[in-house]
C-alpha cells in the first residue's frame, strides 16, 4: 500500500486571501476536513469512499 499525505489545502476556487474556507487533507488512512479560520480546532475525519460520494453530490 502506498502511503501518501497531501498536507492541508483549500479548493482551487477559493480566493487566495480568503480565510472563510474549509481545508482538506488526503492521507492513506482517510480524508480530514477543518475550518481554515481555526486550524487548531476540531476536524472531521471520513473515508475516501464517503468523500468521493460527497463530491459527486456537488457536481
């Protein structure tokens, strides 16, 4: 199994100066989501399968 970690990132559609975004981190273990205004606060963890299903509903 390949281990990877993208680090935290915002959508390419987010304004560079905006802090009203969510950030996402993709790892080999799952997908993490956090509030960009509070990076040390809580985060949501989900599976890759659930994340793909969520993104499909947005398309």
